[in-house]
């Protein structure tokens, strides 16, 4: 694992350093990975962890190293907000008004001001969550006005393709939207994190200005199956 993480770091530096002055931070995505193996990533210097499923996070949490900063990165159901609100450092998948209101309400009950990223459906894919790109600034304004939220930036999940001609313009649009939000200087929002890029496209994301990449299989390896033993 250390060799894989070191290789990812080197690739990120090569992709981003000259243009952006720094490489994106690595977040290990631990969906379906047992806690003991996840903890190995911390020993390799990865301190940020992304979990996709509320039930899996809750079950795994007692065995995870307490030094991890854990973000919730999956589509969040309204009825799961209460369960995870005091267990994560940040919610990256804020994408609709009813969720905005529920996070604010539950954070208020716990005396928290919850850091959030607004998820943008940059590819306008019907099956994915996320705010429409054209509505993002208005949505950020609404989120930033809530007393128990702290908007820190944007997140995107790209279409499942390896076609650079499809992906690169979407990464560029996300970076442009991120910079436009910074220029807006919205009260209550501190736009500093752009979470985009995963195992298959993190170098491209780094080239186009991601500040955080969410990497699962490239760190932990593919899970074995009966058809394809590893």
C-alpha cells in the first residue's frame, strides 16, 4: 500500500505542481474495505478518509483510528443525517434544499457548525445527485445563510468514462465555477476546497486544479471476486 500511495503522490505532484504550486491532498475512500486495512493508510501518511454509506461508517467507526478526518462523500438520505452528523468532519455531498435544512437543523441540535461541500452535477447526469452548475452560486448563497453550516467549497463525481476529451472540459468547468465562487465572496462561505478526481482520473483532476482527490481502488486494490481471484 505504501508503494501505491507514494506513486499516487508522485503522479499528483507531477500533474499539478508547476501549474498550481501544490499537489492535491489525498483522501482514501474506504467503501467495502475493512477497518484494519483502512488503518494501514494512516500509517502511510493519509489522514483523510471518505465514507459513502452511513451504516457502514457507523459499523466501522469503533475500529477506525481516531486520527482520521472522516468526510461523508456519498448521497446522503435525509433520515441518515441524524446518525452521522456528529461522526464526520465534513459532508461533501450537499446537493438539495431539503438536505441543507436537515443538516442545519441536526447540527444546531448538537451545537455544531457543520463544514460542507456543495456537490455539483457537472455532467448533468440524471442518475447522479448534485446541483445544476447554473444554479450552484444561488444554492451556495442559501447554504451559506444557514446558521449551522459552513460552506467550504465544491465536490463533483465525473461520468464513468476514460475519455479525456469528455472529462477534461468538465474538470475545467468545475475549476472555473470554484474560482467564480471565490470571486463572489459570499458571506458565510469560505471557498477553499475543490474535491474532484478518483482512482481512474486523479491525474487529470490534478492538472485542472483539484485541491482534493478521492481515491479508493488505487490505494486499497480491487476487491477479489470468485471469477477473478487476486
